């Protein structure tokens, strides 16, 4: 079992179809594993301390499901505000 797969994640965020830009809030991950399933594509990031961030992109509707045991996942929603000069929302990964 790899780090982060045994315990349930403490932080979770579900994102509908929209343009997103993912950025690391602190230090980036040290390892990334990409898998492709019938229903989704998944990126599993592991950090030096053994914590993880997992991003699933569901093919049916283009939505994202992000889980982490590392820290709070932050969303700055620019896409919902038509007056915003930025067309994409920013997701800050812990």
C-alpha cells in the first residue's frame, strides 16, 4: 500500500466543469503516478512527508474530484464572475 491510500482523506473538493488552473500552495510533490480508468483519469501526487493529493478528472462530465490528507484545498472562483479579467479559476493544492 502506498502512502495516503490506507486512511480516508481529510480534505475533499468537487469541482464542476469549468476552466481551472492547479497550483501548489507550498512545496510541490516529489512523486506523481498517473492512471487511466474507464470513467476517469487520476493523478496521485506524493510529498516528501508521505502525504498525498489525488486529482480525478471524470470523462463523462469533465468534473474534478480532489482529495488530500495534507491540508485545505483552496478555490478562487474567477470563472463564475463574468466581470473578472481572468477566465479560469485557481485551485491551490496543499
